[in-house]
């Protein structure tokens, strides 16, 4: 059985939905909160990894320019 979603995450989802005027019923709020809690749990391992002081940040993604003509 799954453990209950932490109340602070449910509260956050409820507040964020209200802020953007997104109407969600309690079941939808619970589903969104469950996925957000799962994501939070996945990053826990990353939070615990030591990061050396000389680590370089990832490069900013820049998509390739869209070609003017179809190359085919």
C-alpha cells in the first residue's frame, strides 16, 4: 500500500492551483501531489551527493536553428 502524500505537498498543489485559477477536485489534487512527492523523493539522492567546489554548471540548452528549407 502507498503511504499518504505529505500534507505540505498537498497544500502546495492546492495553493498553486488556486493561484493560477486551475479548478481541481480533491482527487486531482491528490494525484498531482503524489507525482510531485515522487519527484521530490527522486531528487533526494541528488541532494545528498557531494558537489566539488570546482564543478561546472551544465551548459544552457540552445536548440538548433530551424532550417529555412526542408533538407530532403
